[in-house]
C-alpha cells in the first residue's frame, strides 16, 4: 500500500496529489472547514429514568446536549441527531474504575458518551445546523438482556427526543423556554449513530416511517455500526463508515447496510455510500472513549482483537504501523460527515463529487491521503444502468442487460457468495452465512486474459452517461504479493474501434490489503472504481458494443468484482426490458404469484395469463380455475417505450378433480340441502364465488335458507405427504447441551412450499423458548413461536409455513437455550427431501458441517393440493301466481261461488259454509261474514295464499255500496251524521240478523241527517239510507 505525502490544509484548499506518477486533482470545496456561525451549546437533563421505551424492559434517561448558532435569526435550521453506541455507563472518580450499571450510584458518576462528538456537532452547527447528541446509557446497561440488543429501544429514544424538540420548536417549554421556538426545521433531519447506535438510527428511520414520517429524515450515517438484525433501509440516502482497524466490530458488518439494499427496491432513488478509513479504529471517533481525553472506560479497541499487539498495520505497538492518531481520525470523519449531511440534508450539491467518487482526493481538512480513504457509491435507480449485478451464477455467462458475459484465459472465474475465502469471517465483511454480497472472483496470469460484458441492442448509446464504475477488492488469498494491482478497462464500439483506460489512472483501490492478524487481517473489501467516459476517446460512444477488462498491467493478480454500472449525474431514460418470474410453474393449487423483474422502471404492466384473463398489477397473484398448460405474456411500458416477453407453456396446472356435488330444488324461504363428496378424503370448503371469494361452510353438507336461485362452489384441499428430514435423534454423534448464547442454528433451503410441523429437541432444563425462522443468520424474522419445553426428549409443534427460499436459518432466541447439539463432526449434511427441503449446515464459521444444533427429526408436510371447484346450485322455484274471485256480499241464506287458479291443489280455510275445501271453485254459503283463505300449491310443491271476503247481510238490505253516502263517526257511540250528495228522505236501522229495529225520517229534507241512538246496545248495525234518487247500505259499529 502506497504512502502519500500529506499537503497541509493551511496551505491549500485545492490540492494535487501524485500516486505512482498519476495525478489526482482535488476540485471540490472542502466540506470540513469552519462555517460562518459562532456556536453555542447547552445540556438538558430530564432525568435518569424519564422515558419508558415501549419495547424495552427498563426506563431510560432523557439527557442530551444541543449545539446551535448563536444568531438564530435566519432560522429555522436543519437538525442532526447523534446517538452513541454501547459503552460503560458509570465510573468511580476516585479510582477511575468503570461499570455498566444504571442509574449510577454509590458516588459513581455518569460516563457522558453523548459528549464525545462535540467536534462534529460544533462543526455542523457552524454551518447553520442545530445538532442534538443524546445519551443512551440506560439502554447500554441492559441491552444484552433483550433479543434485539436494544435496537428498537434506541430508535424509540431518538424519536422521543425529536418529539420533545418538536414541542420546544412549536410552543417552547422544558429547559429552554421559547429560545428554540420556530428555529428547527424538522422537515430536514439527519441522524448519525455509532456502533450499536448505528443500528439504532437505522431502526429509528424505519420507526419514523412506520409512524407516518412526522419528521423528514433526509440522511442516515452509520459509524462503525453493528448490524445484528440485518435491517434494510431504502429511499433515504445512507452512508456507512468502516474503520479498517476496528477491534470492537472487527467484521465491519455495517457494510451490509450498503450491500443489502443496492437492488432491493426497484424504485429506490436514494444513493448509498460507504467510506473505508484505513488505519482508523472504533473508539477514537468518540473523544470520551479515547485514551487521554477521558479518565475512565477509554481504550484503543484494536487491543480487544490483537491483545498481544503484534499486527504490523493496526497495532500501535508496532513501529511503522498504519494507524491514524485520534486527531487525524476525528478530522477525517468530520470532513466526510460534513460532506454527507451538507449534501443530503442541506442540499449543498457542490459536495457530491466527494460522495460519488468523482473526486477521489480527500478534502484537505480530513488530514488523509488518497491511499487512506476509499468511497463506495451506488447511484439512485434513475441515474444508472446496471450492466452486471453479479447476483447469481447465471451472471457468469449473461449480464443483467441479457447480453453475453464471459472470459478468456482466466485461471479463476466464477460467482461466489457467502464466505468466499478460507480465512476468518472478520476478513470478509461482505460475507455472511446467510444473505451476503454476491461477487465475481477473477484470477489471471497472462496479459491476454480478459473479462467481457456485451451490451445488447438498445443499450449501445452511452452518451447520456458520465462514467463507467464498478466495485473491486484484492483477493489476498490468491494474490499474496504486496504490490498494488492494475488492469485496463476497454470500450469497443460496433466498428471494432477501442479506447482503453487503466484503473490506476483513476483510483488506488486495488491495493494489497495490509495486516497479518490471524482470522482478522487482511480484509477483502470492495470499493468503487469510477472512470469518466470522457476519457475514452477515439470510439463512437453512440455505438458501444462491449466493455472489456484486460489484465495486461499486472502480470498476475486476483480480485473480486461487483456492481458493473454505467452512471450519470442526471436521470437517464431507457425503454423497459420486460422480464418476469413465477413462484411456481407447476401447481396443483392453481395459485401462482407472478413477479415483474423488468428493468428500467416500467410504470404500466399488462399481463395475459393464457386463460382469457388479464391484469394490470405490477406483480399479481393469479388463480387458474382449469387444468392445463398456459403461456404467459407481459407487456411493460414507460415514457421511453415498451417491451414484451412471452413465456410459452410456462405454467402447468394439474389440480385434483372437483368434488362430486348434489344440488336441491326448493321454494322461496326454504332450507336447501346441498351435499358434496370428496374424491381424495380431503377437506371440503364451500365458496361464494367461482374464484377467490369467501368460505361459507366446510364439510360435506351445506344447508342454507334461500329466497332466490343461488350457486356455491366446492373445492377439496388434499393434504400433502408428511416427510421426516434431519437426524431422527441425537444418538449418531457426541455433543452436549449448549447454553452459552443464542447465536447458533441450522441453515436450510426450501425448494417448494411446505409446513414445518414439528421438531424434536433434547432439553436439559424446562422453560419457555422462542424458536425462530429467519431469512439468513441475522436476517428478518419470518416465523417466531414461544413454547414451553420440558426436560428431556420433547417433540415441539411449530406449524411454520415455509415458502421457497435459499438460506433460511432456524434458531432459538433468548436467554434460555440449554438444548443438545452435536459437535464432533459426525453430521452428514445435507439432509434432504428431494424437491422439497435440504438442511445444509450450521453457522459455525469454518466448521459449518461439523456441528448440528438442537433440531432433530423435522416433520415437514408438502403443500396441499387444491381441486378444481364444482358448482352446486340451490334452484328456487317461483311461488304460484294465485288469482281469486273478488270479495262478495250475500244475504243471509244465500250463496256464492268462490274461484281460485294458479296451482294443482287447493285448500280453503275455514271449511265452514263451503261445499268442498279442496276444489278450486267451492260454493260458499256462510251464515255470517267470513274471510276465506285458499292455499294454492303448484307442480313444484310451492304454495302461496290469497283471500276472499264474503259479507253476509240481512234479507232485504243487500248492500248497495254508494260512495256518495258517508257516515261519521264510524265506529260511533250515541249518534252519527249522514251526508249524501242529494236530499235524504229517511234512514232505516237493521240489526246484524236482518231485523228492522228503527226508522228515522229526515224532516228537513236536506242532504244531511243526524241520528241519535238512545236505547241501542253495542254491536254491529246496518243503516239503509234512502235518498230522492236511490238508496245505499252502510255498516256501522256502536261502542
């Protein structure tokens, strides 16, 4: 690794640094210089136990320090929040011994870790920022007792402080009165977290999104962070800082925040950055953790890893080491932190070249040379064209653009993921037993060796791009020399013209990584090499056909490569290239989830599933209702154009036959008796629609009450076969119960859907245990189940539904493990059910196949098959259309014929006075007024009713209903008034049995007559009103 002479920041704002006779010129303003504002600071302390984080068992302190411009008249100002990591919390000022209790007691004083970033906060505040550094000592005291090591609680603590400052900004209060009212711009917030605080600020950004983004988090910086939970953050610019000589987080796992999110979200417009600082350690970024600047708890953390002090590069004990002293390390962080936050929170775009590797010369204020700091940069989706993502072995022969990829003469060539070398895991920060960086391994020994990516038609015009970039690092295992490597990058146009640049002309990334500490150093680290396309001259940049790496500069070499990209400072636009996949292509359920894998950001999708149905959803779920082989087509479009892809005979549907069904015919309002018979002794489910819909019943019968003809659809779930996988018990090898930590488990791959029904364990102690399935060691939790496990051999029911995926991880999480594991090398991985599942190994680095953890005799059940649906119908026949004769009035002793029609049988009620009650036209001779109801039944057995009123009146007063005569009131008590349209002569009164009992003459000879009833009893009477023209009978009631 080359040494470069440092040029003083007091002399130059712009500088020229020469490496191997190649000039790199600094052209970017220095972000780390002091700003125009004078800075003030205040501490605030609301109590050691003032906040109760929702996910943490203990109350925590609300303590912090705020830094702000002395003149805030030009506010509001953007806001930064700093969160320190895990460190001891209290110390005895008498002897400087430290501990991790909280609150501090017995005369101990607090270790103020939050004050260790004063130098950063003061610098940013001088540029017009309000910076808040918060204390997290209470979380540090007990975070190892919770499963996420305090990650969520740290995020909740940051959000709580922002909530407080939102109050101080709006109405004031607390320790500041109205000082900060209107001075904070909480729509522009940046966060920095150190060590476990780094994971905390990532979790905070996700929490803020969960809560509807009340604060505008514009940038997140992770400083030497942990990544225990493997959280991913997209759509917010992120920068990770990796110190090469970190002795606390020696595997530099924070690089995963960059690696894991590069291609996670096709709509992610947030760039990613990662800074590798050679010679930096973990603690010196915090002045309270740095020896000689705080009396207790401070240390050079490299000594945690290299306690003998032997490494020639990272140990300060070795003469000529490569370590940065604390002032230099802090100056370096200041420069790059200022560039990051000023670019993305302050929107000062002049600092973009530092972050985007256009300017590889460190800012003078950083006190670094160009061989001491390296930047990785992943552009936003709209500002790049991915030539080869190298995400799978298929990328060895076909790149992301579906152009050819290949090599000539290379001694090593292949895609690698996981841990690619044979050393310690700390030597491969990009690696992991689960989710990891997929990278291309290349080795050469001849100047004729080369690696080529072909640009297919449609991607040959590079004029809208600024640079070709890729990440690379030296494979120190295959290349053991100490000289830096170099090779050529060549562009070839369609006419055969070539233009070539050497990597060393643009970057010193290909250095031989230093250090010799066993299992820790050297480290394989990817950094960005970016070559300005303007430097390729003499070719037609509108017709570039190939990108070739020529290994003609170093005689031999070995490197790892990732992320070959064409990048632009501006948004680029290409027509989409259509592609898709399906979660299954052979199905016995008919259910298929299609995933759009098109590139170049399509914004409309048209799917043709081959069964006559379509969809405009980006990644739809489709259910085939018929068996067959289906061709699927996808058309994608954006503003630049359209593309389509057809996959012929792509999906084969072979669902079991539909159940046998029996419907029913009923009348409206009756219960239908529907039945279905299983063909394979499976579970029958009744649905309310032909596809999808709601389950209305299960089993072989369904008896709904129906008013209209209705169909239901019955399908059968045929339960899959159960298999055993893994060792049937623990007798095949030796081992013992393990309870040291909860970091161990078993990796497995799922090739198809299945249910993990149970596992067998051997427990040394009884108690609750949490069994989890993750998408990798340290990945996202897919399933979690807490269950009481007794002592001895126990079968633990799980019921985890597992989808196809490579790299699942089954483990026990929590403080109680105490389960048996094999550790003698006797496991015979893989344990496999072909086409279904394979148990592939443990997570013991370097001894993955020697250990078998906890879970024996897995019972797995393949996915159920779903039959075609059978339609079963409840036919509702209509009621008969019943017609009857009109109501009729007869005199006592008279009769009339009743008529009904509309059916095949008739039943009249009551039967009194009828010649027959079961014919359609009986003779009715009632002695009193009677309402006859007929029930008519048709040929389908459906019945309806109708009624006829037969009114019986006395002889001689057959009713002449005359609407021109009215009587009121009716019912009456002692008198009534009769009104007619002509002159009334008299009114006769008859009893209900036809006797005339009174006559009232109308002496006035008018059309009105009033009658008083003096001696008549209560009951029904008939009044016959005789006028000069006619007469009419009215029925009245006396009460």
